[in-house]
């Protein structure tokens, strides 16, 4: 398995699934007769789970600074949470593997009736999968009388999912894999229909599907420009076609349905914009691939990678190979942005166990910190022993692992031969969340590690980040521009104070007032201090940041190449302005407004950041002056670089 983009052939997915199944190390038969479904003696991995420990009334976990970017050790293991649903006590289970990070991926499972949950998790192989990837499981359980209808179970599922998505015992990625068995399948699918932006992919075994009237009640609902709390509302042009719920691309697999799932199948085929005719696949069964010419928002970056499948072959729920195949289907995908449809993106999930990926730790000011280094094979192929380096600073509360997946920097690094260094944050507001701290010291130590242990070009060190991570990059650009050849970041703006200083995590530095090539991308629905454009007559952080960088280059707003901006991207959502060094065609500041997104970055923006960064390099001359060069080819054409005057 490599981190290069995988070719996922719609309708012939067995090869891709086979690679995952082989990696999972399972060898049991794929199929078994239907009577074995509830047989806890069907076999599985060794190592039983003990009784679940109750979370009811339990104190929140203490900070555990010995575990960089991981949940506190006291929270690993098997837990139970109870809910009062209409006077009946219902329960859900949580399994957290020994090294589960903060904000990890979780698989939400609605277990079959007539089985003990602990036995099911270890015999089916789900516990082994969670352990192998340092992830978590959230498990919905039937009531005393078994699973009821989707409508009756809605109150329980909503209560359980609300706890799972926001609590102080553990934290989650924010996008979910769903797996429902038998009577639990329809209630879980009903939640997916109501919350499609929060689901990466789903699989249902022995499902009865959902009734047409329930599906129809959501199909025509639309997503408007309302953003999460604290962000600016997006205003769409008159006549703009809003995304419907039944246009939310969501990979779906039905396995051995217990009844007709025709209504559900039709709903998800519409949502995934599939071809009219299924292709037979050995593993998935009948597969309807997303149309090659699909214009769905969620796959505008990745292309038509989604699919809907139905396998009529009976399977054993306690068969580890079956579970591995389900998991392989789900985890081929990842997703980012769970509340704003126009920024929501489905794409391929990276394999962080692949060659070239190193998850490392170091002590920073006495605290253990995690970081990820990714060296693609293309780094040596393209650059020999002098590969460029991109330091990636995640947004607030986002771990290095989460952000590496969410931004698709992996694909960009593969294409450009760039070494990635993704910074792990430190515990902040709670013992299960993180934020940036000691960034200057951390970078200085990381720089020395890169120079000592990797084949990198010290003249091509770049900084990028999102939100709070963008603010880290912006602070470096203002106070310590000599550290980087260029910066390019998204949705977090910083400008010097009236006193000409910038605060870097509690330490005040004077602004250098020196030019550094910079690029900034933000959304129309972004932070309130980024509202509007630099042309709207109001003054906020956006205006102050742009003015600072332009002044350092001897420029003003009027020196822009085109005041209307250059329109590009899917649905013409990107509007870009560029300023050049006086008297040259060398871009020194670039600004992009994404007119159809909220605060969170989207994968389409990541290649834009690299396209800007790659064209610059810098050195510190003997007199201490920073000397910079620009290469329109990104240093792939000999002799095309131009020195940028200070």
C-alpha cells in the first residue's frame, strides 16, 4: 500500500478491498449460511473484552502530558453510557484502543440483536481493527425488546449520537463510518439520511431499508448559507441551485438485505449520481458507480470516486474477513467539513502506515510533542538530496494525523516531491483537545532535525496552516520572515498591532517589516474579522494583513493586476488577486476568496498553496540580509530564477 493516489475502479473494487483485507491479516471464509449470523461461536480474534465500565457520573479524565496527541491512558478500554429514552434506560458502548489519538476516526456500529456486545466486537474482528489503527468504536445497542423501527429508535439514536459527538471523555474526528446490522441498520441509516454531511461512508448488513415516506421527507431539503456559530453567513447569488440532501454523495454498501431495500437503494443512487446500470463485482456484488461526468459538489476535487453496492450473498457477522471487507470499503474514503455543504468534500483516505510516513515525538520545553514527517518517493526522484519542505500547522483542536488526512497534502506532496512536516499541537482547553503552543521553539527544533536527518533544501522551507495554524504561519511571516522562503495559509489572519508588534503565544515580537512572498485564502463564510473583501471600504484584520505585506513590497491595493480578480475553480468559487514586485512580473502577494465555503479549508485549495510556495527560495547573506529568488517553473527549469529585491 502506498500513499500515492489509488486507482479505484468503480464496479471492480475487489482488488482495492483485497489489499486492505490482506493487510488486516484475516483468512476466514467470506461467506457463511444465514443461521450463523447470531452464533457467537463462529470464531474470531483472540482476547475477550471484559465488562464495560460505566461513564455515568464518572469524573472527566485528567491531562496526560506523557501521551503526545493521544487520549488520556485512563480513557482507553471498554465503556458504557446510559440514556433515559422515554422512561426506558438504553445503553451504548465505547471502545477506545490503547493508543487512540485525540480526534481519531471512529466507526459507529449498531449491533445485531441476540448477541453480547463485547463478544460481538472481539469475535467479529472490530476490536482488532480498532487496535490495529489506533481508532475507536461507538456501539449502539438494541433495547430490552430488541430493535424497533427507525422512527421509534430515533430518540435513542439521537441521544447516543449527541453524546458521542460532544463529550469530555473522548474526542472524535467529526466525520463517521457507519455500520448497521439487522434491526439496527435502518435506525442508523435514518440518522445518516438526516445528517449526511457527518458520514464518510456506510454499510448495512441484513437491513430492511427505509420507507419511501421517510426518505422523501429529507430528499428535497436544501443546505443554505448558514454556517457554524461565529462564522459569517454565505449569501448565494439569485437563482443559485442549492444542494439538496439527496445530492450529498455518500458511499453505501448493502450486504445480504433481509428485505427489499429498493427505496433506500434508489435514494442513495440519486445522492451519489450513479450510472444507470450496475456492474458485477466479486466482493461488492452489484455496483453502481458515480457517473464519470458527475457534477456533485462533494467530489469536485477527487472526481467520481463514490459508489453504491448491493451484495445478496449471505455472510456471517462473526467472520473477521467479512468485517475486514466492510472496513475496507468504508476506510477507502475520508471526508472533511461536517456542517457546511458547499465545503464538504469526499476523497481518498491516506494510509499513515505506508512507507515514507514517520509519526515521531520530541520534547519541546519539557512536554512530549508529536509530529509527522512524510517523505514521498518523488522527493528523491525530483530533487535528489535537496527536497523542499512544507511545515504544516493544523487548525485549533486538530491533531497532525487529522489534518494530514483532511487537507489531502499527501497527494500534493506526491506530485511535487515535497517533504511534509505536520505539527502536533498540545493539550489545551481540556484533556481531550489540543491547541498550538511553543511554536517558535518547536519549529527551531524541527528545523535542526530536518537538516540533520533528511535530504532537504534549507533554502526552500515553507510554512502553511489553517485557522489557528494559519495564524502561526502569519506570525512567523511578520516577526521572523527569515525562517521561510514563502508562506501560504488559509482562514486565519494576523496583522501587527498599532505599536508594530505581534504576539506569538504570549511572547511579544516586533514586526520585521520585511517582505516575504505570501498567499492567503479565505471563505465568504469565514471568521468575522475576515468578512468582506479588501475593496469593500471597511477595515478589519483582512485589510490590515494585506496592507502590511503590500507596504513591505512598496505596493498599495491599486497596484493589483486586476481589481475584479481572476475567477477559477469548481462553480467559479475562487476569486484571486495578485500583486507583483514593482517593475517585474514576479508575484509577491496573492489573495483568494472562496465565495462558497465557510471557515474550513477544502482540498481544492491545497494544490493552490503549493503552486505558490514552490516558486520561491531564500538565503541569509553574510550581512544578515535575506535574499530571495523566484522561479516560475518551481526550480524545475535551470536558470529561470530571478532575484527578488529586498
